[in-house]
């Protein structure tokens, strides 16, 4: 079943939809201006500076020269054996017993 509208109604619908879209755009812009929009922080990056494969751990160094411990179980996709000193990685930092620790390490 096809419903035919009068041309007058099609124009009214088009105008209403256009104003609704414009209002949404203005509201989005106003939220950005106020800072109400959430910004996701980028995952920190670091370089692998030490590896102890026989012991199953290593250390990362961040661009701020902070050393971060990581265990082989923290490496995503069980890629610990692929790691080499100097590789760039992304990581999630948590507080460990002896300082900062990487809970997730992923090769970039």
C-alpha cells in the first residue's frame, strides 16, 4: 500500500527534519564548547629496555623516562617470545607492589 502525501505536507516534513538536524548540530557544538564531550586518553606508549625471557619479565621505559615492570602474562596474544629490546609497545599502567607495573602490553 502506497501512501501519497500532498506536496504541501512533504515540504513541511522536509523543513521540520532540516530544523531538527540543525538543532542537533548546534547542541553538539555547544557541548564541545562547554567541554561536556568526553575525550578518551590515548594508551601510553613505551620502548622495551630490558628483557629477561628465562624469568618471564621485562621493563619498559616511557618517553618521560619512567621505568615500568611487566610480566610475560601481561603481553597480549602471548607475544612475549616475539619481544625484543627497543620495540615500541602500548601498555596499561597499574600500581604494583614495588612501583608502576604494566597490566597489558601490546606490540605496536
